[in-house]
């Protein structure tokens, strides 16, 4: 995974609440055996509507998405994160995220930034005309108008994102601890 | 500290921590891992690219369910993409030595149905699967939750996951459900109360008389839909109902080993005085049949209610969302839910496809017939359940009534296989999600219990099952 320090660019002001993973990537696009190319199905139902933000030339090339509460609720499909990545999205800003989605985004190097609704509302306004900056190291979101919003992030996730760490590789380094644990479990639960 | 009262969640968590990591994270040991064809191919690809092996192949079991046809199972899968996904799963499990439940065998079925069916799901275990409804297995007092594909890869490679401990919510169900009211009505009422994000960041423990009185099928229905309230896991302390269900299943320890296990499982309950981050009280005695009207499961009312009026909602954001939902659902505020005509009935999914669900639906149908113009499907949760239903003659009731009697799979719950709603069709469904286009592009879903769905099939419109027949 490539390290992330800053994300800067135009943001798509989606703003909707409860955007579920069926909206992010409908089920018919899950019939794939690779991670690639899912952007073509991303937000299909929204994109079918004329004047939608995803096809607005104003936001062409945008790499940030701003949404409402509970973004990514519903299924565990990591295809949602892959689809966003395929659209060129590096970060999503919302007042809250579903747990599984934020984990999936993190594993794919997509930042999920949680900010209070008032801050998200302000960013939705700014995004219509100006770029937004996210600084992971300093945990801030800034605008060209001197807005500065601090966000919280799990220190472990921050460390992994800043350094582009591979979780599986890190865990495999704990192989001895896993084996010891398995030995103890076998003794504690002989029926398994 | 060792003597501090703990919740069942805390006990299972503590028993599975392999190592403590920075920032309150832990390396958590995973006892059982379930695989499906949709969320696993990229995980195997990742292993292959990194030259990694599967840490404990016997800790995983695979089955194709999401994408499989539910009729003409003897023929090759017609949809090329679906066929490739199933073949890819079969190739991957063969290459990595993972046990597989074959598509054309009697044991095949929805992964969350066959786990308990086979006795793979046991109290005190950690169970994960690349599917959000893994929460189902919590009904046995297991810590079970859905994961993404990167996590599937992590479990395959290490039999562990890096997790931050969730907060703990207690949902206390006081009193018993009235006659004719089901676990589905209960969980829909709970979601209606706390909201689709009400339990985000929490593991829910369900307890109280109303939960203890449920059979295992009902408990699975409740835990299954925990994710629809945002909780990755829901769990229920195991008791005699749990042990009676488990005893004798193929993969449950037998004889003396069962007694040893049972003695240990009895300790899997929250200690008196254990504290929770949040407690919700629900009065089971006041619950009525529930039906969703909108496009997420919290948009739910009782069968006696009318479609809500967005103009009467105090919160403008909620009103805006409700207007959008009503537009999609083609509903007018103030319309009674009872009497709403439907086009399709779907009885199935990991929420409601067990033998108890099929019995309830068949009992409601009696000698009735599916209303003209209504298409109705019954999709049993597993081949074993289908066979059981046939042994009981339930298939004859469904077929005589005009229902299609299908093979097991996820089917119209998410419409990945050919079982899909057409645009604009309105469906009475026993599944778990009423999201826009979930059951097929443009389809309109009303979630309800199996008995309510069966009654709707016969009536041709949504109807109060208590006044039916």
C-alpha cells in the first residue's frame, strides 16, 4: 500500500445520509474476481439522475467525497472501497461511517475523516467552488478560507496509513505468538 | 481486575486476544472462518501474489450461496460471471486445501444457515465471514461479525484479525412477545427504535425474558439483523435452548466431550453487575406485526399504521430523506400499510429461511392460493432444510398454493442471481434490507415476517396476519 500524508483537491459534495453499499456499488457488479474496474458501476442509481454531482464537470478529477451520516452502511462488500478507489477517491469526509466500511476503506488506503455535521456542512459549501486539503499527520481539514477542522483517527490506523504498512505482513511477524495461543486454546477447549 | 464482572462479549474477547497492539487494538484469534464465492476471490489472489499460504485450512469452510441459481441446479450456471465466480471458489479451495460444501450437495445453502445447521457454530467461538450478516451466529453466544475481503485474506493467512474492541450495548427485551408476533417483528421494532446507525461501534447483547423465550431460529433472526442497526455483532448467552439445538448435529462434539463443552459454555453469560456502555429496554408485550415503508430498515411501522407524513417530521433532514424514500417507494403519506397491493413475495434469506420460518409461512397459507398476478417464491436456506420441509409436506402446501419451490441460496435478498424484482415491482419480503434497488434495479421492498409475507401472497396485498384466514 502506498503511504498517505496529505490529500488535496476538489471534493464531490454528495451530502446524502445513509449512503449504503448497495448505492455505492450495486450487487450485479460484485460478480468479479478482481479488484479493478468497479468505478463503472459506482453510484449507478445516483448517476442515472440528470445533474448528479458525480457527472458534474465542476467536479471532474475530484479525489475527495463529502457525505452525510452513516456512510457505507449495509453489506461488508469491500467492492465499495475498490469502486471509490477506481473513481479516484482518496478520502471520504462524513459525520459518521459504518464500521465495516471504514475498515475496508482503511485497508485500501482511503482515508475516512469524521467531522461534526456543522464542519461537514461548511465543507459541502466550500467544495462547490474550491479545493479542500486533508493533512493526516496533523489530523486537520483545511480550506482556502482559513477554515481548519481537526479530526480524530485511530493512532494505529494513522501509523499504518502514513507508512503504507501491510497488515498481513505485520501479523505474520507474530507467528510465534499465534502458535503459542493455538496450543493453549487446544488445551483449554479439548472438544474443538 | 480479574474478578471484575464481565459481559459475555468481554469474556469471549478476552479469551481470544493473542497480543495487544498499539492504540487499543488487539490481535484477535479467529476460531471459524466462513467463505463465499463473492467476497473471497480477491483474497486468494492477494495470497497468491504475496506467496502466502493458508495458516489453518481446517479453520475455514467454503460454500457458494450469493450468486447461485435457485432452479435447474443440475444444469451448468447460465450466467458466465456467476459461473466463473463459483468455479474460482472451487479452484481456490482445492489449491489451498480448504473444506468445501459442494453446490450440488444436500448440505449446500446460505452460509449463515448451514453453519448452525451443521454444528459449526458453537458458543464462545469467534466466527467471521466476508458477509455482514455473520452476526447471525451470535445467537449461539459466539462473537461473530462480517469482514471485508482484505480481512478475509488476513484471516486466511494468519487465523487472526487486528480489531479494536467495540463498545457494548445491552438490549433488554422485557416480557414475552404476544401470540403470533415473531422474532422478525421484534428486531424490526428494535431497529425502528434505535435507528440504522444506533448501534454503530457497538456489539449488542440481547437478553431478557422476550429473548429467552425465543427458539434458536428466532434468536438467529434477531442477531442476523443487528447489522441493520449498525452493530457488527449481536449475541445472546447460550442456555438450555441452545444446548438442545446443538446436541447431535454433525460437527458438534458428542458424548462426554459435549458434556465437558456444555459445562464450559454455561459460564458464557454476563456476570451480575457487569456494565454496558448503553442499555435499551424494549417491551415485548406491546409489539405488533412490523412492515417497512421506506428504503432502510429503520423506516418501519406496525401493520396498523399509515405511511408517515414527512411534513409532520420535526427534523428537516429526516423529512427530506423521508420524501426521497416515499418517491422511490411510490407511496403517499397517510396511506394505510394494510391493503397495499404487492407484485412479488419472497420467502427466504439468511434472516428467515429456516424450517421454522417455512412452517410458519405454510401454516398461514393453509389451503389458500397465491393471489392472481402475484409471483411468489420460497427459497429454503439450505438443501437440508428443503429436504426437511419436503419430508413434512410443506412443499406440497407451497406448490398447491402457487408458490415456486426453489433450491437454496441468497436469491432475491440481493438479486445477484436471476431472482430479481423488475423496476417498479413491489415485494413483500422476509429478507433484511429494503435499500433502493436491493432486490433488483427499481424494485420496492417491504420487509416483514414469513407469516406476514405468506398472508400478503394470498391476499395480494399487505395484510395483518392476525386478522387473516
